[in-house]
C-alpha cells in the first residue's frame, strides 16, 4: 500500500490514519450508545472490590481506541504481503465488531452472562489479531498489548459482576 520511502506524514498516509481513527472512534461511539443509557442499571449491581471508578473507563478506552487505530494504520501502510495484511485487518474488524457487541450484550441487554460470553470471544479475537498483525508489523501487534491486558481485566470484572449478581433476574 505504501512505500518505505513514503514519509509518514504524506497526505495519503494521513488520510489513512484519519480513516482508522474514524472507524475506531465510530465503534467507540456505538458502544457508548449502548452503555450510557444503562448506567443507572449498572449502578444497581454488586461490584467486586477491584472495580475501578466509572471515571476511569472513558480515559482508558480513549487511549485504547487511539492505539488500536494507529495499530491498524501501521498494518495498512506496511510493506507486506497483501494476503497477510488482508487477514490481519479482517481479524481487526472481527475484534472491533466484538468490542461493539460487548456493551450491547452487557449494558443494552442488561445481561452480565451474555456480556461474559462476548468478552471471552473478544479476548480470543484480540489475540488472533495480534498474531496476524505481528506477521505484518511487530510494532502494530505490540500496540495492541495494553488493549488485550485491559480486556482480560475487564473479563475478570465482568465475571465477578455476573457471579455477584447471579441471583438477580436480569443476569
């Protein structure tokens, strides 16, 4: 897609980065549309002692969505086999779709158990994305490591919320 001689700041490259940012933050916007209207429900749930304050989540997710976009952009612009890039970006799309599916399952459906099922698949999809990104760009793969760690933490949090509220009618 891009030449090694092409400067990072070329117009085409910057447009590509802008598109990656729009896609990732678009996914964030959709996920937030499922989350925000259901925060009152979430407030009623029992939470584990390791649950971060609500103010932490938007900060962390903003950073993670930005690094996800940069990671995808690095793969898109890398000099690599087009088939490898297509596979890597397909997995990126899968994990992004699951990222949006989680707030739908957990918040919109008000179902911690359905959310847990989705987030476990999300962990797998992020791992697969990292494997295929690594074939194209080691830096792109490593940029996803904090995202994987956060989603693993969120999986534990989701499990704990489900376990603490398993007797509630909406679990």
